[in-house]
């Protein structure tokens, strides 16, 4: 597992809950094929939503910070 910890741009749907659809990392667009697991944590007063997603080849952990409204790529497992 590779730790990344970088802010990323995410195209997400918020119509039926929060769902990342694709994200940009290192100049590439990565399309989310499946969300494999979701969970929520707290850091002080902010909620952090975690998404384990796959593009069919690799597994990525994305987080969404409800206070700053920023998405981050936390980990990659190839």
C-alpha cells in the first residue's frame, strides 16, 4: 500500500448520497468503477467521509472533508 495524502479534484454525485465518479491525480483521470467500502470518521469538529474505490485495476482510498470541502487521495493499493 502506498500512502499519498494529496488534495485531488473529484467529480462526484450528491443526488442519492455522496458518490465519487472520477478523480484527477498526477495528470490522469481515473474513473471509479466501483465503491467497495465507505465509512465516516471525526477529526475535532469536522466529519471525514472515506471511500474505498477501484478503477478495476487498483484500489484507492479517497476522503472528503466536510469542513474544508476538499477531497484527498490517501492511499493506493495496486
